[in-house]
C-alpha cells in the first residue's frame, strides 16, 4: 500500500511539472533528445590499442613530411626556425613546445645550426635529400590516383566536388604537390576544372566509367576485376553484401548486440555509385548506404584511415547524415575512431592486423621507410655555428632530451621519438608513441 501511494505521488508530481513553462522539464526534454555517446565516453574495453599506436605513427610521419616538403620548397632548402613557427597549426604543435625541439629529435632528417648573428636555421640532411622516391612513386601510382578521384566524383550527387575539398585528400590519395596547378589538367578525358558564378573552382566528372562503379567490397567478395567483361556495362543498384568486422580481443559484449548486427548486415542497401536522391534521411536504408560510402572512401586511402573532419566536409556531396560521428561510433567493428589529439581519425578496421596495414601500397611503404629515420636517443648537444659544421659528423650533430626506453615503432627499430617533457595524458592531448603505450596498455 505504501509503495502504491509513493508511486501515485510521483506520477502526480511529474504531471504537475510537465509543461512548456517549466524550465526543468523543458531542459530534461531537450537533453533526452540531443544527448548522444561521445568518443571520449567509450569504455576502455572498446578501444583498440594497436590502432591508437598506428594513429600516433601516422601523425608523426605527417608532421615530418610536411616539414621536409616545406624545406624543399625553399631556394637552398634551408629555413630559419623562426620562420617555421608559422606552421605550428599544420603540424599541430601547440605552445609551449618548441619547433627546434621537435626538429632536434630527428637528426637523421633535420640539421640545425646558428649563423654568425646567432639566428637558428634548419636544413635537410643528406639522408633527407636522398628521399626522392616519393616523386617517382607518385608518378607510378598516378593512374590509380586518377581512378580514385573519378570514383569520388562518381559517388557525388552533382558529379563534381570543390577543388579545395579534394585537396584535403591529397596526401591520403597520393596526389602530387602540383595537384591544383597542373595535375588536374593532365587528364581532360576523365575530369575538368569548372568555376561557378562566385569563381569557386570545382572538379567535374567528364566520363562515367561503368567498371569503376563497383565497390571495393564487391570486388573482394565476388572476386571481380575491372578487366572482366562482365563489369564493362555494370549498372550500380542494390547490394546485399556484409561488411567485414573486427572487434578488440578483450571486448566481450558483442553477443549482446549480435541480433542487431546480424539484422544490419542482412539489410539490402543502395550502392554508393547509385542515385540516392530518393532515400529518406534517417531511414535504415539511408544510414546503411552512408556506411557503404564511408567504407568505399576509406578503401581508397593509402593508410585506410582519414581525419574525421575530412569526411564531414562531404556530407552534402555524398548524401550522408549530419551526425556522421554518431554513425561511425554506432558501427564500431566496421570503423574505429581514435580520439588521440585534437582531430579524431577513423580507421577501416578490416585493413589492419594489430597496428600494421595488411596490404601496403607503395606510398605507405615509402612513408614507413622515412619513419625509420625519425627519432634518436642520447643527450642533446650544443648547436654549433655554420662555420663549425664541416668538421662534424651529420649523425652526431644532435641528440634528444632523454635516455628513457620507449616503445619502438617497429621491432627492429631502436631509435624513436621521445615524449615532450610536459605532455599531458588527457583525452585531447597530443601524444607520442611511448605515451600511447603507457596510456592504453592492456589490463
């Protein structure tokens, strides 16, 4: 009787307060409609530690390659460290970290010296100058890059995309440095540059290639090839292919969602290359096609990963939902979102075994070669002046700040980047390999 009385009083309280003028009730209603799981709120058991380490590996190589590219554009391939300070945002190196300290950690690639006025300069070592394979690889893989750019255009609603948006994918797709100025004009039979009334440049598809309108998943599951006669007249339509899934070994709750996963995998969906204008936003068909689009885009990338910001820029062009991050997190197993750093990264889980890519394209192999030259252990030495440099060994010029043993990027590699002295282990902090290892070690 007492329990019934309490229940009745509780119901009458909510009825009395359930009106639009009640701020508490109104706030609760809004919150219930908008609250969603954040990346940072995930259980640690759902984190894939190997992919967190892979995230840091690709971040480091991205910073290093950006600096090498910047220096190679200088007349004598040298630049003052003060001038490099303007690129802090591009390499995501917030203050108080010093760019000189970052450069000093890779003496096999960068050498520092002072001029007679005491100004600190940076140049490339002989090893860095000899890293010329990149241009050759870009040339060799140019046809594949053309195909991927065309397929992005084929997936888009208007069969054209802003040139500046495609530029986001330049390094991920293996496009050359002169992508905007020269490369886009070399293949007029595939695409062309057009301008709208506001003089904004777009890349527009010229020729629809039916054999390219087949998803990477279709090719893998059905054993198809673009050379097969059966695909020359291919018309994209409905698909019923299940997406490969991978979960971390310590994640034991898959069985709870087995039915939902099975229903999702069996659901028919529209090909990313088919017309999606009739799909209703928020429907199951709409969301599964969006998953297929993201799966296809990630399949094109050299490292089978992307910064999530780059994906969200294409929501309109590829008919994807506004809350794209929620969809990525919902389909954990197909995708994995790493929250390390200020910009999140999304991985195609099937493409990785541990922290290593299963199939490595020539550009990924070359980047790993560069990565082997990154990092150094020892004690920091005094920066010499320019006049003293000829008497010194390049390999011995600079050493890093610490002798602590940290995780190697590869089993045979002994020299790695050391962590900054004041690196934080917060969810949004920028971490290096050693920090990731300690922050995400298995329990």
